[in-house]
């Protein structure tokens, strides 16, 4: 279920972020109004051979003006706490330094596999110099050149060898959800209120290899839930936890591990850039989303307040137009009891399958009422659509010419599909294909 995590560590300037970018590759945001999450330097998706995994560039943590040792200790602690495999980067060009040794010292004795990459080995003649690094005591050094893209495959081959067994992952009916939001929006208060109501906590499940803790509980109606990463919500007191980048990264990880995301906003402080950033990631990852506006008790209201606030949320989260909004108070518990049912219903929509015949009826009606505009005398023809995947629902639409499908018309088709079927809470992916 949870993708393995690889952390890149090393002293500054050895080429961590260059290697990170190489591993992650060029990943383009598909939707125009994405808040640019894919450009985040700290955490990103990657793949190698048949493995999907995540990479953390610990150098992107940005702890401010901390002294070198504090900074590097924070980075290595982050790697040790979060990653399944650690890649330590050194530079073959500069050779071994005392700072490399300091990083290696922090890695001794940990129970995580470490792969040693000697970067900046830009040509074969330099390969002879890598043997010095054996003295770090971290096993075989692998030469790479981040800027030339050489040798990366050998490093990744070593990395994936250490990934945990997929077989260890259990599959069950419980709905996995996470509670995401900036610090102080009230996540822990919501968690405590929900878990206080649901007395039937089944267990705190220790994460497989990391220290993530998921909490499993059952409602009186017998619905089972797993609240993902409650450990990320309860603080553990590490230095790196106070950085904004870390809190964003933790949120991204929790989103990856869930089916449904409760995106918590603070009615008192309003919406900030970090909110849209993280919500964009949830959308990008194709998760079901419920927008939870918390601290509704704390603001003065009249009959328009909720409606006005809803408009602001809709305006700032245009890409989440499908997400239901619920106004709650963790303090007074107002409407918190609606959350379990909302999670269940968006989860159901996220896994919904519609038949091709019903889908095509909707599509043909849509085409009849609003035919595609012609482009230089050429007209888009839509032949057929079929749902090919769930979580999120993914629909392939066959057309005469992909170039003729404009964003606005695609949006129109999506809206027609949404008004015919209940896909509330879930993104829908439309894939436009040329019919052969
Ligand atoms: P970080 O501080 O460890 O993240 O290092 P960066 O990725 O920012 O790289 C530091 C410097 O090393 C930059 O000027 C890069 O262009 C350079 N660099 C990175 N990889 C290579 C490489 O493979 N060969 C050479 N010659 N330079 C590199
Ligand atoms: P977290 O950092 O997102 O986990 O936020 P917390 O749950 O720690 O809450 C941050 C602060 O907001 C605390 O002082 C809470 O008492 C307060 N708070 C949380 N929920 C509510 C709410 O619904 N109404 C009011 N008025 N305050 C709240």
C-alpha cells in the first residue's frame, strides 16, 4: 500500500538535489490550475523498474541558519525516521572530507540500509578515485554523475533491492483516511474528538518499517476506518519537525497512504498558500477529498457567513470543485458526527464504476445539446467512452483527433458526467484517445 521511501543525505554541494531531480525525472503538472506541487524539492514520486517509490531530498529541509552539525543531524534524523533506504551522497571530485565522515558517523549503527553514491564522477578516468570512500565503512561506493546522468541505474538497482516485501501489506475493507492541514488548524483536536466519540478503537498499528502510526477504529454502525499517520499529528519533538517543508512532506506522505483526505482549514485565520499547495497534491494524487472548515464556533456569523466562506473556498480551490465542504467545530463538536458518513460516501464514489452503456447515453446527450465547436473547419467527433479504472474513476474517451479536444469542452463533458452520476468528493480522470 504505502510506497517505499528513499532519502538522499549528504553534506551540502555534493549534488543531492541534482541526483534527486534525475531520479524524479521531469514530471509535468497536467492540469493548468495546479498550485505547483510537482516543483517541490523535498518530496516527489519516482519509479525504477517495476517499483513506485518516493524520494526525499533531505537537503531541501531548509532549517534556517542552523550550524552545520545541527542541520546535518536534522537531515539524517529525518532520513532515519522516514525512509526505507538511505542514499548517502559524496563527491568524487572533491574527495572525502571531514564533513562526509560526520554524516557517516550519524549513519553508523542504524537499522536502515545505506547505499553510498559517489557523485561527480563525470568520466571513466575518475572511477579509480572512488575507492577512498570504502573507508567510510558504508559498503561499496557506486560512481554516478548527476549532471551527466551516468551510473544512476546502478545506484537505483541497489536501492530497490532493499525495498520491503509487498507481501507484508495487508488488504482489508477499512477506509483509510488522513487529516491534513497547516499547524494549528485543529487536526489533533479533530482526531481527539473523533476518537473520543468512537470508543471502539481497535488498535494503533505500528507502521511497517517507519514509525508511522495508523489508528484503526469502528463506528457503532460497524463501519471500519483507519486514520493514517496519527503519529504525524502528535508531535515527537524532533528539531526538523518545526520546518514548514517537513510538515508539507509529512502531509504528502499521509495523502499517498490514504484513500480519502480530510483537508482541514481554519475559519479564523482563513486560507493560506500552504493549504492550496497540499490540497493540490491530494488532487494530483487522485484522492477523494472532503474540505473541513474548522473553528466555526470562533467566528461571528450571520445568515450569509457560511455561503460567503464557501465562495471563498471554491474560489481558492478551483481544482477541488468536486469536494464537499463541511463547517465544523472541534471545540463544540458541531457537525463532527457527519464526518464518518461523508468519508464513506466520497470513498464509495472514488471506487464507483459506471457501465459503458450508461456512460455513453450521457455522452451522446451531452454532444447533442452542446456539439463540439469546429476548429478551422475541423470538428471534434466523440465516438465512445469507457471507464477503465477506479480510485479515482478513470474514463477513456475515444475521439477522431486528440488535438481538437479543448480544455473547456473536456470540462463540459466532465460536468455532464458528474451531473448524471454521483462522483461527489472524487476527481475524475478523463483520458482522450484517438480511435485507431
Ligand atoms: P546539494 O547541495 O547536495 O543538493 O548539491 P547540488 O545538487 O545543488 O549541486 C551542487 C553543485 O554541484 C552544483 O553546482 C551542481 O551543478 C554540481 N553538480 C551536481 N552533480 C554534478 C556532477 O555529477 N558532476 C559535476 N561536475 N557537477 C555536479
Ligand atoms: P493542529 O496543530 O492542527 O493539530 O491543531 P490543534 O488541534 O493542536 O489546535 C490548535 C489550536 O486551535 C488549539 O489551541 C485548539 O484548542 C484550537 N482549536 C482547535 N479546534 C478548534 C475549534 O473548533 N474552535 C476553536 N475555537 N479552537 C479550536
